[in-house]
C-alpha cells in the first residue's frame, strides 16, 4: 500500500510531483470557472430583478401616473394618498413622494438612502391644449431583497461547487498516482542508474503487462538502451578515426585563417561602399518625404480654400437676395445655398480627414442630416432621425453626388411630408453589398407622393437633380410610395 502513495524520493502530496501540481491546476481552473460562472449567473439574476423593478415603474407610469395627475388637478389629496399607498404596496417599492416647486407636497413610506433605485416622473396636466406642470413624482425602490437573494444563491453555489471539486480532485489524484506517477518514478531511477557499462539490464515495471502508453514507453526505453549499446561500440571506433582527422583539420585551419584575413579586408571595403550608398539613399528618401508632405499640405489647403470659396458664394447669395419678397424665389435661393453647403461640407471633411481622397461616409451623412434638421428648425420631438449606417469610406467623386441626393430627399421630406408641424420619422440606411456595391435608402413615414405624380418625368428641380446624380453614379434607383416615401439607390463603390 505504501508504494501506491509514495516513491523512493517523493510523497504523493509533495508540491514538486506531477500529481500534486495537476491537482493544484485542477483546483485553480475549477475555482476560476466556478467564480466566473457564479459571477455571470449572479449578474444575470441582478439584471433580471432590476428589470422587474423597471417593469413595475412602467406599470406605475401607465396605471397610476394619470390618476395622480387628475387627483392633484382636482385637489383631491385623499385620492392622491390612496394612489401613493398603492404604489408603495408594490414589491420593492419603499418610498414615494410628490414634489412641487415649493417643496414636498405628499409622501408615503419610509425614505431610505442606501441600496436604492430612484425614479422621477414629471406630473403634467393637459387642459384645453395647454400643459400645466404640477410637480414631480419621486419613487425609491429598495435593493435589499435583491442583494439578500443574490447572497443566499452565492453561498449555495460556492459550497456545492467546492465539495464537488475537492471530491473529483481527490479521485483524480489517486488515479494519477496509481496509474502514472509511481511508474514514472521507476523510469527515472532506471535512467539515473544507466551507464555505458550497465546497458545489459532491461527496464521492467512492477505491474501487469498491458498494451498502453506506459508499455510503449518501456518498449521505447529498451530499444533506446539497445541502440545506445550499439552506438557506444561505434563511437569507440569513430573516436580513433576522428583523432587522425583532427590533425588534418589543424592544417586546414591555418590556411583558412589566411583566407579570412584577405576576405575581411575585402568585406571592409565593400562595407564602406555600402554605407556611402545607404547615406545617399537616406538623403533621397528624406527629400521624397519632404516633397510628399508639401503636396499633402498643398492639397489640404486646396480643399480648405474650396470650402471657404463655397461659403463665400453662399454668403454672397444670402446678401444679394436677403430683401427678396418673392417666397418662391426665396425658397429656391435657400435650396441652392443648402446644396452649396453640402458640397462645402465634403471639402471640409476632406480637409479634416487623414485621407485626402476618401471620406468617412457614415460620419458625413450623420453630420449632414443633423444640419438639415437644424436649418429647418425641426426638433427631435417632431421628426425623429434613425440612422443605420455601416462603417465605410468613399471616394470624393461618389461622396458629393451621394450628399446632394440625401440633401434633396431630406429637404423634400421636411418640406412636404412633415409640413404644418406633422410628426413622423426619417430613416437613412447605408450598407455595403457584394462586389463593392453600396446600398443607400432614405425613407419617411409621411403621406407619400400624390397618386397622380409621375416622379420619373417631374419638372421639379430637386427630383430632376436626383435623377441626374443617380445616373452620374451609374446606379440602380427606385422610389416606393407605400406608407410614406422611400428612395433606394444601389451603385458601385468605384465608378469609372
């Protein structure tokens, strides 16, 4: 029994043995996996409990908020107190109060400061198209029960996992010691005792003969022993032959030293020539780098001046037509200025970009759409902007037509789809398809084009410009008029 759990020089629980290190690694890995799994499970449970609290807040907002606002408007404080009491009766709700500019109006429950989630809802009453601010509803939800449940679950998981890990580790330790470690010790002792004079005794393990990996190792050891025995005899004869060869090598060594001296002189001369050539090439490279930097600065200055000139043109148009009383002409001038600004924005992005020929198209679209909404004085509450843009860069020759198309489409949506303060949304999608094709769509949920409108043969400047720019991109385009207006364009990223 002693041989199962100890070798001649090592005990089973010695930290230097393979079995002990294996158990340590198993314990460490199991503990790490258990901790990570437990942490993830606790995190998901925490998020679930917090999600339940947030669902209750949505329930409060949909079920209680209107009743509280009506009670305050009617000054029915008793009804408001009943509703506050109903809110506190919900799970995890600890405290609720109604705040007004003068202070706390009503409150119910016990106010706590630690381990809470705080929610605030504005109390507004709409009367005859006029909105009155009655104050604010403040709710505190306690996390004590959530943390208690998480702590109990943590203790149970860690206890069960620790027991299971230690039992499995002990079983593995015994198996490794019984099947592997003790036989490795026998092999090690045999290897320490082998000398050229003791190569006749084969390696034999104290176990039943089995055709497993250890048996293959024993067979390999014995074959190696026999091969070493043959090599030892060969080495003795080889040693005599090499002694004679060493004398010849000494003669060759002297000759080689003379050749090395000659070759060293030649290499020194070649190295000096190479250094001179490297210096010349380094100077040439510096001159090329300086020339490239000058051209990059010059190109940036060109883009900057183009942008400034376009802004000057836009300003001159605004000054020239600022006293115009014709609304139609004023609208045309405004659209023209916006188109000029769109092209100016392309050159501004090129000036600011590290690349002087390609533009970050999603960033350009995002900036352009926000500026258009701002220029029309449209708020996010009236028209929502949804952007689904895949990352990509586009050549400036494609970016300018794309920008002008988006400018015309968003302008038409804001002028016609959302006129008279109509609410809705605009969605812009940008996607890279196969074979370097780009998909662009601009959609709104407005009333759409009139049924009698023939957009392909429209005399509108904006729609004609969309046709011209789409054909310039050699793209496939179509207009859908179902539940709003949706323009889709597919073109290749590189146009010849």
